[in-house]
C-alpha cells in the first residue's frame, strides 16, 4: 500500500532531526510501500549527513550503528526474559525500527536492491515451507 501525499507530508514534518525521529517512524511503516519507506529513510540519512560538523555515514559506521541497535533489541529481549518489569515494548518497537533503518542504509551503500532481495528471500522461505509440508 502506498502512502498518500498527506502521509508523506506528515512523515517529512516528523523527520526534523528531533528526538522523535526514529520512534515515530515505525507508526508510518505499516502504511508505506517498501520503496516509499526506503526513500524516506535514505532522505533522512542524506539530510543528517549534511549537518555541519558531522561525518557522513559510511559502510563501516552504518554496520557499527546496526550492531549497536541490534544490541539494544537484545537488551529488551533479555529484560523481557529475566526482568519482565524492565521490558519496554515501546522502546523495543523503536529499536526494531532503528535496525530496519540501518539495514536500508547499508543496502543503499552497497548498491543492493533490498526490495528485490526481500522478495527473493520470502519466496525462498515459502518454497522451503512447501517442501517441508510435502514431506510431512
């Protein structure tokens, strides 16, 4: 499903480098086509990389940030298991969105068509399920 121009305008208003940048992004994910989603993420990183006195994202820095975000997801999963009172579902969702953003950035930096790769991956899993289902 493609987002409307009003959705895109709203998303662009939200993406003004404030502290809500990533946590609010996941609200819009379910309403966006993957290509629109990628475009919006890459636009955010492009604008971020132009901020004075800030180094632009590189392949290496994107991987470092991705690993950091995965660590934050792991922390929430650990909290849920060991200290359920510390589990923060809102933060967990925000961290998952952060992971997705850096995956999209890495795909761009490595010139990978992530939409095509996702379609291929989904089909591969469907084929595996079909194969296993026929054996059982």
